[in-house]
C-alpha cells in the first residue's frame, strides 16, 4: 500500500500543482461530441439532456408515449436496458393503455423466479466455504445465509434483498481471515450476484417497485456522462479536471472508491477503451475543443494510478 501511495503522489505532486486545464463547463461540453466512456467504451449521454428528460411528464404515462420519447436514445442504452426497452415496445402493442410499471408487474413473477435461481446457485457456492472457515466465521456465515434465503424465498419480504448490503456483511464476517486467497475468492463469488444492469430479471424485479417515470429514466441513466474522480474524494482526490475522467454513470457508480487496478480487473478492456477515448479527445484538441494539457495530465495520472497498466499513446497530439 505504501508503494502505491508513492506512485499516486508522484503523479499528483511534482512541485507546484499545474494549472487546471479545463473548467467544469468546458469538460462538460465534451459530452456533446459522442465521447466514449473511459472504462466501458460506450457512448455517453450529455447530462443536460438527461436533466431535460426528467421534466417529461409523459414518461409516467402510457408506455407507448414514453417509448416515443426514449426511442432517440435507444442506441446508447446499455445492453440490459436495451433488452428491457425492446420488451416494453413489444408489450405496449398488446397493452396500449398500460404504463412501464404495470408492464413490469406483468413480468415480475417469472423474472423473480429466474433471479432466485441465479442467486441460490451463488449462495450455495459461498456457503461451501463454511467447511474451511474457522468455527466462529462459519457460524456467522451460516446465520447470514439463513437470513438471506428467508428474504429471497419470501414472495413478500419485509425488506427486499440488497446485493450491496449482503457483500458488506460478508466482508465483515471474513475480514480477519488469514488466508487471503480464500477471502478474495469468497468475495469474488459474491460479486457475481446479478445487478439490475447485469441481468434483465434483476432489472425487472428491482424496478417493478418504482414509479413509471423512474423506470423510464433508469433505462438511460447508466449511459449518462459523469466526472469520475480518478483519486477518490475520500482519499483527498482533487475536485477539478486534474483529477477528472469522463465515465458513464454505470462505470462511475460501480467503481465506488476502489483503486483503478481493481476497476481494470472488473473491466479487462478498460486500457483499450481508455485509448479510444484519448484518441477522440486528441481529435477534438486539434479542432480547438479540448485542451492539450488535459490529455497530457490524464495520461500521466492514469499511468501511475493504474500501476502502469494504462499507458496512453498520445503521440498524435503533437503531429500537426
């Protein structure tokens, strides 16, 4: 950890801090030019467009009306959201007077069973490790799994299952486990639990409880462009473009405060996608839209924070 900290400081503190290359407004303007996400490589939606969609009351009305509003953004929807959107388009023909919430509730029972099957399989793999855990940890894990199974097998639980809370509790149980490889394997298995952006069944079950307009916005929210703090704010990361990268809302939220090497483990194509974004930024720089210093700084910070895994080639930046 100490070694990693030194690398980070080398990137951020080299004498005096350089001048901020882009203001927030200038950085936000880049979303107008079909910028791909640094992490997943998908095209991002300008956040101002998303904000304007939040004012559309029609999204809470008939599915047929909401579909017309969302259709121009179908191409930038993430895979699961696009599948759900196509499901809505098919169902709206049969049920023209129903809204998104009503359509999801028609499908909820079937998708809930599919989700429970996936979850149960993963829970069984986690429970297997009770055989090799210390007795106290094994008892705590057994207790957690009993409570969790009670939730997912109850058609109307008091509180719905939360993937985030489950993983948090699991980490607490095994935090003092000496065998690090076993600890990492258990958490790795738990992270396979489906999220609403990973499986259609998880999206349906999670969103069936929400209002129609929220469901509609959730179809495009993962694609909304954001400013990702390369060094998290909780680790004293700067709150300006010296520390900002452009990522979609899904990748930004998925990372939490984890180091970039862990983000790369979850997204093996991130180095290639980062280069694709850099190439796009270089093209914009030559048109006078993106500041050259922003690209140079992005390259340096990513290089050190990724432990040299992301090594952007920005040589085209200097060719006239």
